[in-house]
C-alpha cells in the first residue's frame, strides 16, 4: 500500500463513519470524512484521494453524485459504493458512473479492507499510467520540435548550397577574364 493513500469516507450515519474510519486508519490509511455532498466536494477539491467509500443514500442526497464529482476532478480515485438498500438498478447506476465496487451494509470488515486495498492499488496504477502517458507525450513533443529544427537547418544549408556553383562547373565570364590576365602578366 502506498504510504500516502488517502481515503474519503462519505456517510450520513455518524456511527458508521466513526467505526469505518477507525478500522481503515488502523489498516494504515489516512481517512477524511464527510456526511454530505458539500463536505465531500470540499475534500475532493482540496485533497489528493486514492479511494472513496460512499454511501448510496446520504439523507435526501444521492451518493452517485459524489461519484460524478470524483470522476470529474480526480479520475484516478476509485470509488466504492456502500448501501443498505441494494437493488439491481442502483448497482448498475454505480457501475455506469465508474464505481470500483459495490458493497452491502453492513459489510464484512475484512471484505471492506480487501476491497479498499484493491481500489488503492488500482488508483496507484491509473495514476502511474497517466503520469507515464504525460511524460511520453512531452518527450514526443520535444522529439518533434527537434526534428522540425533539424529540417529547418537542412533547408537553410540546401538553400545556401543552391546559391553556390557546383564544383568543376564552368567559371563565369568575369572569373575567366581575371584568371586570363594574371596568367599573361606572369609569362
């Protein structure tokens, strides 16, 4: 597990938030909590997150909205949806919004820890791939700029060479006259 793995736990039930945050902190994670979408948005905007555990129903609010906020701001953050009201429709909606996994409340603590570990690992891989892609894109841009500069230089040299007469070509009339005079004076 990466040492800076930070989790966002969003649940409107204070007892669930307290219990799960302690379990996850004891597992070595840095956990920040929110009880509604506005608090979750603040954490999403101000912290780098590896994974989020989000309750599907946040009072009158919908936890799917938190998944949308995460995907828009931190696409490498993996979201795990928790719900006490599981249905096929909510599971499909969660997957369509990019949820990493979908767990039922009350969930087995060991299952939750394994799911979080997998989400954090996938987040690290996604972040690494995104960084590698950016580095390769930057390197490609540098190579392209260098190739364009070399092409420009080659065109400059070719242009200069086109202005000079080829070696062994007939000399222009002025050069012939000048060479002819020098020869006659010496003789």
